C-alpha cells in the first residue's frame, strides 16, 4: 500500500467561534469550502484536503495549545508556487493572523519557501512551496536543520 496523501485533519479548539471566523476567511482563500457546518463542527474540503474544526470538551477549557507538548506541533499546506506563498502573506496580515515567520527560504529541501502563522487557538500553520521533486531530486536530501529555530510558542518573536 502507498497512501495518497492525508484525507483530512481535525482540530479540537477551545476558541471555537474565533477559530471558525478565522477559518471562514482563510479556507476559501486557500481553495477549500465548507461542506458541513453544525453547532460544534465545521468541515472544509478542497485541494484533495479535508479540514475540520470542532469544539473541544469543556473539561479542557483552561488548556492552551502548546506545540512543544505531545501532540500536534504544526501542519503545512503545500502551495503551487512561491508567488502563492508571497500573496498569502498580506492576506494573513489583513485578517489579523499572528505571523510566526514571513515568507523565506528554508533549509529542509532544495528551493523550500514558506511562511508560518497562528490561528486564534495558537495552533501553528505553515504554507510552503518546494519546486520540482524536492528531496527526491537527484543529489538532493532532507536537511533536518538542527540549528534552525523551532517554536512551540504563541508569539511571533519566538522564531527569531
């Protein structure tokens, strides 16, 4: 068997209403549209990707997302071009996203170009573009970038 991508991601959030408002702006920009909306759940689909937001259980209301705890650190959408990554940046600023890292080249694969930001829950998202075959190109390899700053926090200045 060889998987054909990730079918969907579902996030449980405490700040449900704020997150839904945020994703209601972001997802259509990325080409995803709402296919289901309920009181405690919203599901977006597009680009061979499903993305769901659900309300976390009330027993977790006081817990903030921390990327360095066990569980989700961040996730990354793949863009079709560097220009797409660049165009997303001012859009994110307009909708008030907390920017973790403005568009820049990264060491992980040849031509890796990305930006990252936080949703209202403090969950980190990334959008990247890697040209060609990336780490599968002849002579290329994955660079784990051990000296690259990694953030688990909620503020934009923690990566610099």
